[in-house]
């Protein structure tokens, strides 16, 4: 049953959502605390890179960053995200999609 070797990821087609709390912000990155709700479910993890991070502003979800990496092995502490409101990101994205 347990043959050893490298762990194999198991595909789970269930779409999941996690709520994260603001931790800090710098010139290019948004840092989110992903254990604030302490439900045991964690937050961003392996395979989530490139996924969206939304801010709910007045009932409307606004895309603010993309998941870049997580800072711990068990995906329950800190998520690091690339900001989309900075000039370099907007210049890149503007080549492909209309921006507000």
C-alpha cells in the first residue's frame, strides 16, 4: 500500500475559497496572513500560484494581486502575492486586456 518514492499529488476538482487577513504591503508585493480564521483549512498552497486574490470593496470583488508563493510548508501562515496596481504590472497586463 505504501510503496515509498516521491509523493504524488492527488487531483481534487473541488473549487475552494479562503479568507485571508491583511499583513503588510511593500512596493511590489501584498502579504496576507492565511491563518487568521484558524479553521485548519489554511490558505494559498502548492499549485495556487498565479491564482487571483480579491478584495471585497463595497460588495464588489476587485482583483488586487496574484498568488506567488507561500511562506511555510504546511500552507497555514503567510501568502506572498504580486500586486497588480503597480506601473510595471499594469504596463504588462495592458498589452493583453483593457484596464480600468
